């Protein structure tokens, strides 16, 4: 999500750049009128195109990163869909026994959390 936030800030920066570059294409008079310049600078047109491409790239990247974050969240949610219980084997041995929901009773996963003896 940090990447998405960075892309949103980049979009705002690109839009500000476009607005400032547009000022280079017009002449402002003292009485408040604006006129297009007859000779448009190629560098300003190129910079406008680059800022537009940056804006488009940031929007697409934001959408892709949001979809990836959503997919990762769903995958993490699937891993959490297990039932588990804690079994104390001895004085110093603790086991966590987990089983996926809907799995047969024989398919259990055992993890030693604390202990000195081997399984």
C-alpha cells in the first residue's frame, strides 16, 4: 500500500507539472487576457507529453498494486482459515496442532512451539 500511496503522490506532482508547463504555451497580458503563442516551444510540448506519460504510468501502477495487495490479502486470509488447538505433551513440550477446515481428521499439521524433545 505504500507503493500505491507513492504513486498517488506522483500523479499529483505530474498534474502540477502539466499545469505549470501549460503556462509556457500562452501569453498573459496585463489586463487579464491570455493568447496562445504563435511559436510553440518543442521542449515544452515534449515535457507535457512526458508528464502525461508519467501520470498514466502512475495510475496504471496504482491499479496494479491495489490488485496485487488484494490478492495477497486473500491468500493470507486462506492461510488463517485453519482450526488449531494446543497440546501440552510434557513439562517442557508444547505442540500446536492445526487442521484446515473441511479436511479429514487424519490430515493434521503438528508444530513444536516450545520443547526439548523431538517429534
